[in-house]
């Protein structure tokens, strides 16, 4: 039996060159539905020849993940919770392997869903808003098509827009890409000719125009007469587009006038307990916060036990929740105390307050004089700092917190009086 000689695409071979042998073997199994015994160099050539189209598609899919800056850990949460891929399979080292797992489980068609849903999960506590009406999400794709026909064709929108919709049983996620004006850049004119990439002696400079795209994802989750709306990023520059969209497909007028920022019930309770303790001279503030947090830890442990997760995942969440503790205070922009910014952080606040006689009483007096809205409590969960502020929480440093800590916080700071709290 003769075997045709290999004639691999050199660009694809180059793209596959950094990948280790185990990765190439698994990729081949996905494409060929069989295993192979070959060295790394030969396997690259086989993939780049006999499976060139599939490899090219895989690399394009990877570029989509990279261009959108998909957070691997948040994507893993989506794949585990929504698609049922085990956490063992999702113990990966990068986006390449994450995408490979998606392919291996036959879920390439869920790539866009993973991108959108992981972006929304990443900002779940930061950019969630409540709309005081329950939106109808049935048949929303057809309504979106009508909106696009009106905006792009009938009205010939100056900034064309593309929308994709991801649906599940209880919510939809809308991904929007839109042009934002026309941009110009200079380049050598010979680059504009696809057939001539050789530079002349003294290249001429020409101008070229392009139309850059921006994107945003929106989660829409109706429940119990209200709708939770989540934005993957700040919607400050999207008001006109999103207002038109929500009016056309949901009949909501003046969307941004009707949105109320969603608060975490646990944050509000802890803040209220703290301020009551500050105002009560007979009560130690740190002890009050500690007691409130310990009660939440106990309740969170009970809630975690009811979650439909593997025992290992539950144990991980419990361990994360157990590390949650008060480590500091921050006061900012407070006229009552003439404070622009004051922050104190320590792993053991009692040690700090015990170093100087009377400092704790003086600090509590300082807190009592400050306006409550200007006081933030700083907590640590594992090795990450978060601050509780204005009924919500956010990472103290950076824009994201790890997926596991985020999940534990959402349980710790949920409504403990709600039997259905997540």
C-alpha cells in the first residue's frame, strides 16, 4: 500500500511548531478519530497537510479567544457548569489546551457561547443592574434580525452593527460588534498590492482607511417580575445603541433611566452591622464584624453542601470561604473628617491596634465621624483583597478576581434568609 508524500502548508507547520507532542497527538485524534505513533516533527507535517483545513479552523478559533481576551478560569466555569465537562479535564495550562478540550468534547459549536458567557461571568458582581419589569426573551433572535434590518439597511446606520444571540433555558446573552468611525493610517504603497510584497529602492507612502470594531456583551435574565441585566464592560459609550436595541426588541423606553445597580444583600448587612457597632461605644467593631462573618461562613457551608457539584469542588469552595476575614478599612473623599484617602490593611488588625494604647478607640471615633457611604471594609479571601462599598464588592487591586474566589464570595454575600439563595 502506497502513501502519498506529505506536502504540508509551511505556515501551518510554523504555527504548530511551539506545540508539544502530547498536544499534537490529541489534536490529531480529534481530527482523524484515531491515534498515531509519530515523532513531533512528522506529526506537525501530517496535521499541516492532511488536516490543513481543520488546523486552520482551530487556529482561527484560538485567535477569537485571544482577541477577546477570554479569561481561562471563567471559561472553565462555563464549560463545567453549563456543558458538564469535568474539572479534571479542565485542569489546563492555557487557551490552546482549553480550546482543545472544547473540541475533544464535541462542543466547537459552543465556542461563541463560551466567549460571551465567560465575559459576563467575569463581571457578574460589578456590572449587574436590575430592571423593574420581566422581559420576554422568547423569539428574541427574530426580533434582533428585524432590528438589524432596520438599523443597517433601512436606516443605513453610519456605524453598522452585528449581533449574535446565545440562549439557554433562563437567559439570553447578546454579543454586539459595531464600527466606530473611520480611521486612517499611513503605509508604504507597495503593501497595498497583494501581488507585490518586495520593497522598491525608495518606497512611496500612501494612506489607507479602515473601520475599527468595538464590542460589548449583555446578559438578560428575567425572573420574578424583574430582569437582571449585565454588561461585559462599561456601557458609558453605548447608551444610544443599547437604548435603541432594547426599545426595538423589548419595548423598553429610556433603558438607562430605569436601571438600578444590583446590590449584594450580604454586603449591605455587614456594612449596617459595622456602622451600628461604630456608633455603640460599648461594642467592639472588629468583634461585631468577625461575628457577622462567622455566621455567614456557617450558612455558606450549608449552602455549598446543597450545590450540585462534585465533592472536590464543594470542598474547594468551603476552604475558600473559610479564609474570608476582615483585614482593613478605607475612608475616601470624606469631608466630615477632612480625609482624601486613608487606608489601613493588616492580616491581624488586633495586633495593629494592640501596639499603641488607645489607638483602637481613637480609630473607632474616627470611623464614627466619617460618613458611612465613604467607609469601605477590606476583606481577604485566600490571597486576594476585596473591598465592600456602597452595597457591593469589588477587587481592591486589579479588575478581576479568580473564578473560585468569586464563586465563594457570591455565596458568602448572598441573602442568607433566602432559602433559594445561590
